[in-house]
C-alpha cells in the first residue's frame, strides 16, 4: 500500500477527536500523536526511496555490461570485415592466376611459341626505341654543349665590343679636346637689342661700341635652344664617368646670364638642367648595365665655396658642422673629408637632396640680379661599378659646378656683406683665370692652391679627367661689356691643353677604392693655402676692362679676332 494514503487514513479521525477534547490538558497528547504519525511517514518514504535507488543502480550496471558487450561485438565485426576483404583479394588473385594458368596450359605448343615470338618482337621494338631515344639524348647534349660554347663566345664578343666601345668613345672625346667650351645665349628681353649674333654652330659675333668681335667655340647654343638639346651635346661626356673617368662640367658667366638655369633648371622634367639630366642618364645606364653583370653604387655630395670657405649643403645634424678639408685621390679625383654623402638609387632621392641644398645655398639681391648666387656650388657623384664575371671594378667621378657670376661693383651696387661676397667671388674667378693663363703659357707651376675653387677642380684641369666649360652670356647691348669679358676668358680656356691624358680608374674586383679617412691630417694643405694667400691678392682680375686678364700674367692667347664695325 501507498504510505501516504495509509498516513492520511490514520490522521482522518483526528479532527473529530480534537473537537471532543476541549480541555487544555489534552493538548500535549495531541502534539505527541502528530509527531509520531509524521515520523512514521518519513521513515516509510526514506525506505521506499532507498529501494528505488538500489533498483536504479542495478539497471545502470546491467546497461554498462550491455554496452561493453556491444563494443566487443563491433570490434569483432570490424575484424571479420577486414579479414573478409583480404580473403576477397586473395580470391581475385587466385582467379587471375587460375585463368592465366588455364589459358597457357589449355593452348597448344604452337600457340605458346607464337605468343613467345610476339613477346620477343615487342621487346625488340622497345629496345630499338630506347636506343633511338638514347641517341637523340646524346645529340641533344652535343647540341647543348655547342650552343653553350656559342653563347660563351657571343658573351666574350659582347665584352670585347664593350671594351672597344669605351676605347673609341674615349678617343672621340680626346679628339674633341679634354677641355671643351660651349657657349649658350640667354634670350634677351623683348624691349632690348641683342649685341650677339650667332654665325654658325660654333661661331658668334659680338658688337661692343663701334667694333665687333668674332669667337669660335666647340658649340654655340642659340637663345631658343632647349635644355634637351644642350644635354645632347654633353651626353657623351657623362658616359665617360660610367667608363671610369673623372668628369667635370662647370658653368661660367656674369651674374644673371642663366648659369643656374643651365646647370639645374626648374622642377619640370622638360626644363631640367645638366645636373638632373646627367644624373638621370647615369641611373638609367647603370640599371641597364646590370644585365651585363655590372653592379653600381652611386654616392652624392653637394657643397659650396662661400667667401673662400667650404660649406656642406646637405648637412642636417644639430650643432656646428665639422671642418671640411680637400684631398686628392687617384680613383675619385677630388674628395672632401667630413662632407655628407648619400647613396642614391632614384631621381626622387636626388631631387630631395637638390631641394635641400637649394634652401641652404647662399643667394642675395643685387642691382644686376634679384636672386644672385653668392657662392660656387659643386655637386659630386662618385660611381663604383663591379663585374664579378670579368673580375673588374671601375671608379668614376662626376663633378657638376655652378660658378657664381662675375660682377662689376659699379653695376652690382654691392655694399657691406654683399661687397665682401662680390670681392670673394671675383677673387676665386681671378684665380681660375690665372690657372688657365698658366696652362696656356705651359708654365711649370700652375697655382691651383690659390683658391678653394681651383684646388677642388685641380684633378680635372690637370689632364687626369675630362672637362667641359659652358659659358653663359646675356646678349643685351647693356651687358656687352661683361659679355666680351666672359667670351674672351672662354676663348682662352678653349685654347688650353690640360697637359696630360685622362686616366681611367679600373682595378681588379675586390680592390675597391675608398674615400680617404676623414681623420687624415690636412694641415699641409691648409698651410700651403696660407702661404699662397699673398699671391691670391696679386692675382686679382680687373673686371672693369673689356677682355681684362690677370695682372700677374700677361695673356699670350688672342681673345677673339677683331674686325671693324660696319
């Protein structure tokens, strides 16, 4: 019976009994009855629950045993299935063997001999095919070896042709002259008459006062000549730097004659000057030479000579820049110790460097030019080319110089600091004229150390390299005086002999030329420059006279053929 129902039946008569017991003395008895009845019911429920739990445990145990039996049965089934698959494979193998055995033993001897003959023929055909293929492989290997030898011979011919090209290119440049002089005319203003008349590709005529003068140069560029046309004449000289020579290109002329435009140009690539176009050519050529096994490293520096002091235009660190000293090197020509040098691989890098240098270069206002360059700027590019296959290493150098313009004090109106700058500019240009005058006279001593400018340019002006001078002139009649001075100086330069043959810097691979140690002493150079300071003042040029020459040396070279005015 249900314990709960039994408990309810036992408790049912209790209410009626309570109604009969109205006296307080009967309450303890009532409490006792309820307590006893509740305890009995709880005990009965606990016993029933315990019974149910034991039944559940028994069922769970049986379920576990059943699962274990099922897993064992599955494992046995898998084993039997795998065994059946193996037996099936063996059965098929036996069937194939049986069919083969039956076919061979069920046929006659004649049939067996025929089958053997067919097999022999098949083997013979296969052997012939293998032999034919082997012969083809041998032929292909022979042809491959011949082609490899032919490629090697073509490569050697290409290298020989490149060496011949360098030699012929250098011979052509030497025939043109180690110092070449170009003249470029700046376009005159619309309201001014021109005092210069181009006569031929290498000749022009200048009118000054009542007289005219004829001058001959390697090339004369008319006012409408584009920047590209000017560079086309310089292209071969720039190539010489990649061939391992020291090259110097410098622009000369009075202030405002267009030197900076010729050398640097503007930001528009179509208006680029000689400096960016030369660097672009070198970058392109060095990249194209990679397929011939050449690997090039290009390092650039940019400095100026301001009041006879060297200034690093690319110095960007805090504090005062280190002292710069000039040294000469067989491989590089001129090297400036402690100057900032940057490896360049693209025109974007070069444009950033040139923009940085332009911000730091000294410029100022004069009566002749609102943005006159007050210093000489020198952009130097050092080239190192290595060809491991040839075991060769080339070292070239390209120096691009933008000289400050010569000025007459009575026209420039320079005073104070501008006066000092003008005197320094004229002094260094006078030293340059003295150098060319000494070379024209074939003097044993050439005073390169008279100024920082000429000392920097010494290697290229001494016959070790190739030099191009671009004289820029302003064609206005009002500038005919300065124009005549510039042209006479350029004519003197064109008749100079550098006194030597350009040296090509080529060495075995691995013997790289390094920039001299900045810690090397340059006291000897400074002392020599100090000893020559007195001679510098004696070499001053009187720029106020048309065709004036350095006072310490008389010019022995005609300064243009003079002809009467018409």
